[in-house]
C-alpha cells in the first residue's frame, strides 16, 4: 500500500535517519539512490531534516579526486538519534561516536557506494567497526568491512585503495590480507591505475606468492567496474555464456572431482579448433593468476591443452608473461556489461 502526504514523509524521515545512524555518512546522491528519490526531492528532504536539526551536512573532500566541488555528505545529529529512540529503534551510540575524521571519510563513502549499488542484488555490507569487533582485529587495521552474498553465502573482506595510496598503507593492506586467519576471500577496490597495479603486483610477489597461494579468492576491481560486475555475481556461468555467445567459443565440459588435473582449471572449451582451459580474469582474481602461473611448460606438455583467458586489460599479460601456452580473448567493460544487463 502506497503511503502519502505526512505519513509517507514521517516514515521516510525515519528511514533516512536510521540509514545515517547505521552507515555514519552518506552523500546526497547515495541517499537519493538508496531511498528511490529524485535529486530535487532529495535536496528538499535533506533541507527539511537539517532545518529540524536532525542531521548535519558538511562539504566532502578527497572522495571524487577528479572534481573540485564534491558536494556534501550527511551524518545524524544527537537530536536525530533521540528521534530514532522515540520511534522505538534501539540505538546505543551517540552522534560524536559516529563522526568520521577527514582522512577516513573518503573510504567510508566509497564503501557505502558498494552498499547502495549492491544491496538490491543480494549483497549485505558489514562496516569496519562490526568487522573488527567480530574477528577481534586491531582498530587501526585498514579493512573496510565484509560483503556477504545472501544467496551463495560467499563472504569477502573489503579493501578500498585511493588513487594516492601511500606505499606504507599498501604494504599494510598486503600484510593484513596475509595475516588474517579468519578471512579467506577478499575484494579489493581501487581508484586509479597505479593503485590497481601496485596492489596486484605487491600481493603476488609477497613472500614467494605464499600470501595468494593460501587464500581462496583475492579479486581486484576498479571501483566503478567492480560495483557493476558484482551485481551479476551468482556464479561464472554468465561469463561463460558471454564468450560462447559473443566470442566464437564453444563449451565442451565442466570437470569435477578427480578429473580436475590442475587447480583452478576445470572449464574446457573449444576455440580455434583446439581444446583449451577457459579462465575468466575480468575479476582479476589473483588466485586464478596464481593457478595459471603454476600451469608451467612441463604440465602443458603432459596435458596438451592451452589456456584461454578472458581479459579486459593489458596488465594481465604482464602478470602472465612467463606463460607462453596461453591465448587471450580481449573485450571491454562496456561490451561485457551490456551483455550481462540484457540477461536481467
């Protein structure tokens, strides 16, 4: 039943304040998208809430590095928390405890971008505070939270690297990914080519590749592409469907159990008259790259199947340059996303 007038506004007020309490900081655009409001109505609604002293609005810095003016972000006030308590919501933190310092603000906003884009597609976000409390991690650790897919129950530790991530913070992230005993899967979102390539090389080269070797999945995404790609993440069958439909590949078989002779190589396809092992690297999963690098010349000579890798960036060839028995299917993010969106 559709609510109208003051009743709808009251309900929406409470939802917005509850969102600000839970996620600490949200941009104007994030609030509009999260609650299905047009931008003019979002501005009007936030103005009313601000006038009632239910929230604070402050200018953003460091979030959109390509833009000088980055708009405002919003956080709940003590009056807003009191309002939630009167509405019957259990709240235990005060407004000052939810305030975010200037350094961490861009990372919180980028993490909340994941929430806004992925929650409708089955993902649930736990923020850094809850994640550190759950796994008894240091409060100063870089981990931004956990993403859980409600249908597959796959759960990932999240890191977000800005375009100007320092070597010190890069190394700290690598150390955390290697040290955590309780988390086996990671999603790393990057802003900028340099941070993308630096974290990939750093993790692959760390301790003789042992960090990547002991993890199940370490996927690295450009921030924007990752948010789009993960909307389709039930399994990799859709990506296989893409290469069969669009790139001249024929599916042969999915290996299981003892028929899998090499870790990570379980999908066999026909391509250019040959059987090959197909691997999707659109997600730049370092564990897949680790397994590809282990399929060395002597294993290829014994097996006879080449590798066929789906890639969207030349950087993958650099990471795999020592492997000669490999062919590439090159695509672009727009082509892939267009195909996946048409499946919805």
